[in-house]
């Protein structure tokens, strides 16, 4: 009989909850089509469900008809995107995660104070594009310790670092250590940029994977924080797989295995976790043991534009 350890914390974080709730409410208030700049969160099932409700996901604001409603995703956008939205007279709803907004503000502050900003993150990620857009001339992107060695900055340069919020804590620490070794004068943000939920989910995998033979991470391939969970488990020498749904689970992964750790990235819906558990119980007569390392009680308010509209729509 297969044993399943169900990790907690897992799944939606406060930022994802806020973004998803924002799009739900925007559809209720403004109707469809409603446009979303990039995916609301990096999860196939969430995006597909909203697409079925009439949301239109776009990669360029030129795809949005003038005067229509557009919602900015949880990953944030660059100032140039906001400028184009104003030029096209779009009703913009900002569902950026407040923790990402914090990094944007730090980038603006460091640039204003004359720092060269070393942004630790993944090239092409929506969050990184938005953050770099705050101070493009002052920002250098690094993805690895080796990239630090390739920086062409003077040894005495005025340098500050920031990080993408969904990075592996260990990977970010290694890069920061290399930065400090090469540039001892480097400064960082007052508080860690990597979000609480990312850290909590990584710590749960780090601890609970010790008791498992294989790890299943529920999340989409383009989800940075989900991929970090898979990588973290694999670095511990444990087989780990990133799956979008129960149908992705392969029988050979579980051959000879006694204990499976199941977790989910911060953008993965709990309904998909439930489907995976049901599959394992039905197919392998698995028993499920729930283990929680800590509780999360963080919430973020909905965007001001939605709160005002919702209040005005309420009957008196």
C-alpha cells in the first residue's frame, strides 16, 4: 500500500488569491470580454478556467481595444506598460502582488540614489521584465554565481542587489554570497525579497522529503516557484516530478516506492491537488497523512479600483 504525505503549506499564496479574486470580481463588475496582460498567474488550469469565462490574455496592450478593461497580473508590469494603458484610455486594474510591488519600489529607490542594481532572477520571467522596467539603464540581470563573475562593473562600484520573489532561497543565497565576495560594498533590501510563501513551501519540501521516496509537485512548467520545489527535492537526491494534473502521473515513477510526498506551487489550485490525491487513492489504495510545518494567515486587499467599484455597486 502506498503512503502519501501531503505537505503544508502548499498551493495558493496570498498574492495569487488576491489576483484570482480580482479577476473573478472584475468579470462580475464589468462583464466580458475582459483583458489580462499576460497570464493572471502561471498555472494552466487557472488560465484555462478564466478563458472559458471570457477573459482574454494578451502579450501586448495593442491587442486590447481602446477604452476596454485590462487587468495586470500578479507578476507586475513595467512603467512603460502603464503608460501605454493610459494612452489607449484603458481601465487598468492592478493585481500586482504587493511583495512584487515592494521590489519595484526598491528598484526605483536604488536607481534614484545612484546604485547599479544587480537583479537576481530568471531572464524572460514576467516579474523580472517588470522589475527591470523600473530602472532599465541601471539594472543588470544575473541568473547564477558565474554571471556575477562576468559583471563588468568596477570593483568599487556603487552596487545594490534585488531578487525575484519566487527564487530558490538556496540559489539566491549562493549568488548573493558571490556578489559580496566580489563586491564587499554591495547593499541589499531592508528585508528579504523572496516571498514568505515561496520560502515556506521550499522549507516544507526540504523537511518532509526526507521521509519520502518520490516527490510530486503540482504546478505548471512555466511556474518559477513550482519548478524550484521540484529542483529542491531533486537536489536532495530524491526523484521529483512537476505535474499539471493527475493524468501526468506515470506508473513507473511509483514502482517500488512506499512513500510519496505531494505538494503544490503557489499558483496551483487545491482542486488539482485533490484530483491527484483521489487518483493515488483509487489507483494505489494510498493512505494520506497530512503534515503541516506552519500555518499561513497572510491576506492582501483587492485592488483599490475594484473595491471602489464594488462599494458603489452595493445596494443601499
